[in-house]
């Protein structure tokens, strides 16, 4: 059962991450060979934040929300909030222990160590492993977690990653938090009301247009990441403590503690699998988009993301195998 479960998961993981690297490589090559300039990459980041990501959020909720699964959303919401807050608390404690005040990357350490890729990698992994009968519940959890993570990332995360405001600059902080992705998430909550969703479904051309534009989000984010890596990176000794520490917490400590919790409380196998999957994910790719748009440390953020996604090739399969020793998920 162990090998039967993990083979499709490992294959899906390798394929998903290799695809991310290949698209990022295109962005890297476009900048290195002067097809795109640094300014063009910055414009792509603006397009993602202002247009493609809001379209993706609205199209996803408008198309995929299933009212029959709404009763389960309460537990998913609690789990999503718990995992995010749990990660932030560990990141705060870890930063106090391993980082000095003068070291670079203290603010983005908190997000890189706690705010992970909640959809781009978990969704293909889940669909590769779970049978169709179990998939709807698993995708519901990922969907709710993505909303929770999105609200935290596009509010608190923007303040921590960006430099365009200081902690005491209330007006600028409020402006940064009122960004297009968070406004789209708030607007998309209207789909919880059946008449609104029915009206949206009655406009297939609008649905198709939003879906098509939203589908460009992931490739564009990866091109922005690759293009940022093509720019001059900081010396290896700059930020190495931040990168090593955030990787240790995000890729090892948080999954290990989550595994311990799952072992102790014996949750439903599908719920446990998705919770473990979320806990093992590397940092959200949108870190690089926010860093570019809001004046963050683009080079240091790019390097940290590259290291985390490289490590995930080894750490994600490891923790999924360990998790399967505790519970067994039926395989499709």
C-alpha cells in the first residue's frame, strides 16, 4: 500500500516542480538574452497583481464552488487558520533565536517560513493520489485553505515583504492591504449567495474570459521569478542565515510538528493527507510578485524561493511517506 500510494504522489510532485522550473527558466533566459528587461518583468508583476490574479480568484469561486460541501467548510476554515497562525508563531520564535537585528531579511523571514504554496502544487498532487470519490472533499479543503492563506498573505504578508511603508504608517499600510487580489477575494464571497452565483453562471462569455486571463497567473509568476533570478543576485553570504533558517522551519520543522499532531489526534485520512500536504509545501510563489510591486528585497526573495523549491523535491515525498505510516489514503 505504501509504494502504491507514494508512486503517483512522487511522480506528480516531480512533474509539477519540474514544470515550474522549466517555465522559470524561460523567464531567466528572456532576461539574460535581453528579450525582456527588468522593467518589463516589473510590469508583468503589476499585471499579475492588478488583473490576472483577481480574475483567477473570481473565476475559481464562480465556477467551482459547490454548495453541497458548505457544511464541511467550517472545519476546513479552522484548520487553515490554525496551520497559518501556527506557522507564524514558529517563525517568530525561530527568528528570535537564529537572527540578529542587523541581519538582512528579518521581515520576509516570517513569510518565507510560514506562508506556503497553497494551491499550485497541492492540487496536482491531490488529484494524482486521491480517487474521484474522495477528490471533492480534498479539493474543498485546499480551496478554503487557499482563501485563508490568501487573506493573510495579501494583508500581513504584503506589509512584511514590501518596503513601501513603515509599521507606523497607517495610511500606506491600509493602501497596501486594499490591493486587487484581496478586493477580488472579498467580492468573490458574494458567490456564497446562490442568486449571485446563478447570475454569474448565466454569463458564459464572462466566465470564459475571466478563466482564460486567470490561467495566465501561474506562468507569469514563474516568468517573474526566473527574470528576477537573472538579475544580479546578492553575495552567497548575504542572507544565508535567513534562507537556511526559513528553509529549516518551512520544509522540516512545520511538517514534522504537523505529522506529530496528525499522529496524536487520528483525523480522517483524506483530511489528514491534505493537511500534511499543505504543511510540506514551499513558500508561496507570489512572494516574488509582492517583492517587486511593493519595494521588497527581490534578489534575496528569489534566492530563498529557488532554494525552497529545490529542497521540496526531497522533503515533500519524505514527509508523505512518513505520513502514510500513520494513515492510509485510498488511491485512485
